């Protein structure tokens, strides 16, 4: 009986992660469109939310990787999944506070791996699966995306060079809406599935479904709705960093960047690679700065992101492991409840901290001043 | 294109080993074709669309339809190819993503 309570808590926490995943990653699809004013901020997040919802129903190959490919399902307990999710949520909130577009996927995988390591030791982790399906795609995907976006941007400017500026902006803004929509769809196919995979893992751990089973329909529906809601909430801090912080983006660049992201993410989904849509989007945006003559890339911002990417897996894993030790130290349902209380307290603290340097749809496009938040509260203007 | 989609779908995610060079290679090549080639095609269409034609009285600065018949025909072809490619891509994702496992 208490196992069912725990299972319910794990599913709720999983959906909470899905929500943070949504708002952390709105930027991937919409940052460039918002920056070039191809779409108004509110329209952008609404459109992205709907397409994420649709995308979540399109494919299940990534969910299968997460549920079966990374840890030995026989050694995973509900507590492990719960602790892993805690690590992922906290790491997502911390990076959001700093406006860093870090990978929600790595936070999730790191958290679950950390908790698994803490619970069962290193033999429970499928290292080969981790390296071949997560680490290698993570290292390569930003470079591939940057290459594709650089070539695309170069070609687009080469071809459209003789057009009048006004008509070029107008035309590519329309193109941008299309390509950004595709990225949203792609995000749904890739990221919504990660939570589906984790919840499936919890159901396997609880014995509710058999190991290697398909994801149940109600899990797909719940995850799709939650990631759409998160996307609609809009992670404005991250949108700002990606849209304004890395490169000053013009419509042709934004169009090329989003096209590159969409192509790379959809291809990777196809291969069951759980890659980071964030890293792909960031690589593409860097590429659209490299492909245009005279465009500036702020490498210090890119460098800071790079550092965050490298530490995401281990730190989310560390938080996941600590969370596991707390839960198993206290034991049973009480341990999980204690973890839950800590999770809520930390989340509330981070949210409260974010209020002093607010970023919302009104100031998301203000000139870049080196920080995620345009200006501290109380400091003019 | 068809042969390609078929072969990729067949392998799905049943790849063993530490690094799947073939998949990475395919992501780079198909990524360049779809992620850079299609935007270039869109740009060609946009440029053709903007080619000034005879019947045009006055073209404002952000008007992107020039009015040339040939231009419009080229543009329509380009946009149709782009849309078809996107549709094909999504179709492949859907069938392979639900068929395997």
C-alpha cells in the first residue's frame, strides 16, 4: 500500500521535472524568434507549447533508451528514481536562476545515475550505454549543429545578399516562424520522452509493468500536457541569454539557426539518441554568428555555458546521490517525504531569489549587459 | 531519399558498441542537406519571389512579392520542395518511432 503512495509521489515529481524541462527549454525553439521580433513573446511561447504537445506523441525511441538503456532496471528502486528526479529538478532551477541554457536531459540522466550509483554501486550503471548514447552525442551535437548552422547562414546570406533589406527581413521572419515551430515539434519528440522514460522506469521498478515494456498511454498523455504547460510558462531568463547574450541575431540568421537545430534534433531522435536540445540550439546559434560576415559572438558567454554543460552531469548526479542517502537514511515513505519537503523548500528559495532580478516577457529583449537579468531591482531604469 | 529513409529506419536504435560512427556520419550529412540545404532553397525561393515584374505599380520596402511570373513559379517550386522535405522527415520519425520495440 505505501508503495503506491511512493509511486504516486515519484510520478508527481517526474511531472514536476517535466515542467521545469519545458520552461528551461522554451528558449531553444523560440529565443531567436523573440529576439528578431518574428513573433511576440506570448505568441511564441503559446505556439511552442502546442507543438511540444503534438511532438510528444510522434515518437517513443528516446523513451525506450532512457527506460532500458542506461541503468540495470532490476537494481533500480522507486527511491532511486525519486532521488534522481530531485537532483535533476534542483539543478534545472539553479541553472535557470543564472539564465544558463544547460541541458535538462543531462540533469535528468545525471540525477538518476547519481542516485543509482549511491544505491547499488557502479555495476548498476550501463557505462557503455551512457557513453555511446549520452556522452558522445553530447560532445558532438553542438559541433554538428554549429557546422550545419554556419553553412546554412553563409548560404542564406550569399543567396539573399541582393535583396532589399526590408523585404529580406520580412521574408525570413516568416521562415523563422516555420523553422522555430519545427524545433518545438522536435523538442516534443525528444524531451517529453525523457520523463516518459523515467516514469516508465519507476513503473518497472514498482513491478507495475514488466521490464522492457512499452510506455503506457496515460504516461504519454500526462507528460505531453505537462511539458506543454512548462513551455507556456516560458523560461525568460534562458530565452534572454540565448536570444540576446550569444549573438545579436537578424532574421536570416535566426532562420538558419532554427533550421539547423530542427534537422539535427529530429535526426537524433530518429537514432534514439537522447541528445540535449539545448546544446544543439546553442551550437546552432553560435554557428549563425560564425556564418555571417562581421557578426560578433560573445565567447565569454559561450564559455560560461560550456562550463555549465560539463558540470551538469556530475553535479546533478551528486545532488541525486545526496538525496538518495537522505531518503534511505531515514528509510521508507518518511525518507521520501523528507526529501520532498527539502525539494520544495529549495525550489521555493530559488524562486524567491529570482524575484530580485526578474526577467519576463517585457524586458526579455533589453540590450545585453553581461547578465541574465537586465538590471537589478531598484537600480535604474 | 527513399532508400535512405528505409535503411535508417531498419537499424533504429539497435546499435551496439561504444560509438556508432555510421549514425554520426549520417547525422552530419543528412543534417547538412536538411539543415543547411533547405534553408538555402528557401532563400532562393524568397529571392525569386522578390524579383520585380512588369505588372507592379509600386513596391514598398518590406513587400517581398516582386510580381515577376517566372519568379513566382520558381518560388512556389522551392517552397513546395521545402515543405515536402519537412513532411517526409516527420513521416519517417513517426513510423520509425512507433514501429521499433
